[in-house]
């Protein structure tokens, strides 16, 4: 069988709080055994790193970078600018345009430089759109205007010209929000902004998820603009309560498989990350079956199914 020749690393969001103690050793080993790439779940978000005016700390993210380097894994940088997880001192301040520009450009530069050569792709702006695909108002846009997105990409390119720069978004896999994101991406590219790709989070559910052909069409539209694409945060909430646990397991495997197929078929899709190591540490606390490893860290059928889709194209 001949594939399109591109490799799709399987990535995972990792949270250092789960790496402590004996249980943490097993958790860390599962990351090493089953995944090719690591995304810090919280460790690089602004509230974790920009601790005080003029001060940044990267200890927790550094632990993950060391793990990645030691174990030969890639690392995704998530996320430089987001409307959530903003430090309290930043929220409390009164910002002028000039001060905000200084702070954000420094935040981007300091953070990227701390991981230069080790983190090769960054979510520069996370979730810039509202659910209807229009522009989302945030502290950043209120102070700098919608131009903050292009500016952030420019600061990021200057900080590390070797890094690939992404906009990351949820619910933009199809429909109105996808159209809005395509318009934004096209506008940024026309204006010469250094945007390299789009991350599709893929927080989906058993009753609402994009089918393979819808995802493939979306990926193709962005690839036509010259952009790479990624699946960056996939998990599957069980919202269809009429399903038995076994029906739900089958449905979940199929949803993962369709997403993996769409990514495998698109040469620009070069990364597929799930949002958590196992069901017991998922951010979806009320729902214990959203991920690829069960709560005893054993791989579920979806793991092998996804790997098979990726192996098929990498030959
Ligand atoms: C989530 C983490 O998983 C939670 O633990 C944290 O409390 C909040 O953020 N979109 C994103 C991710 O881009 O960063 C979010 O992660 C989930 C939604």
C-alpha cells in the first residue's frame, strides 16, 4: 500500500501535576510508551509563566521539555496569547496600547526563547473567534484592536524565525466558525502575516462531531491557502446517554478513526494530539471515557486504529 509519505506524530497533552509520586511514574511511562509528541496542558499558559511584571518562570514547562528531549519526543508550544488563564496582575492593570504592546511582545519573545530549538511549533493565538465565526473580544483586542493577531504572529516570527506559527481554535472543524476562521486566515496571509498553520482542537462529543469528509474538506480549504493543519486537542465527550458503555466505546473508536483518516489523507496534516494521557486525568472530569488510554493507563482499541491509519500513509 502506498501512502502520501507524510508522518503524523501522535501527541498528548501532559500535566506535570500528574507526574508526581509512584502513580506519576506510571503516568510518565505511558506518555513515553504511547506518544510521539507532548503539549503542556497548562505549563506554558500565561498565568503559569508571567508571574509578575517583568518576571517569567518556566520550571514546570522545562520539566516537560527535558522529558521530551530525553525521550526523543517533539513538543508543541501552547499557548502564547489566549483570552483565558491570564495572570491576575495583568487583569488588574490599566493598559495603554503602548504598554500592552511592550508586555505582549516581551512575553512572546521571552517564552519562545526559553525553548528555542526545542519547541518547533507554537500556538501563538488561541481561540480568537466567537462561536458564530466573528471576532472574539478579549483583553488583547480591547487594547490593541483586532490587529493584535497579526502583530502577535510578527513578534513570534522575530523571536524565533525557525518556529512554525499557528492559530488554534475549537469548534472550527466545520460550519460557520470554520468559514470565519478561513476568512481570518486568508486576510492574515494577504496582509503578509507569518501564519504557518491552523490547529483544530477537536473537542467533540458522541452526538456532535465532524464526519471524515467534512474534516477532509476543511483541511483542504486551509491547505489551499498554503497552511499546514493539525488536530491539537482531541477528546470525545459522551453526550448520547442512551448508549451503553460498549456502544459508546464502539462509537468513540469510529469517531477517532474518521478524524485520523482525514488527517492521514491530507499531506499538510502533520500532527494529531489528544487532550490528556488517560481517562482518569482528562479535564472532562465528569466523563471518564474520552481518551485513548483507560483509567488504568491501558490502551483502548482506538489507539491501535489511529496508529494503523498513520502507518498506512507514512510508508
Ligand atoms: C484546559 C485544561 O485542560 C484545563 O486543565 C485547564 O483548567 C483549562 O484549560 N482549549 C484549550 C486548552 O486550548 O488549553 C484548554 O485546556 C481546553 C480548551
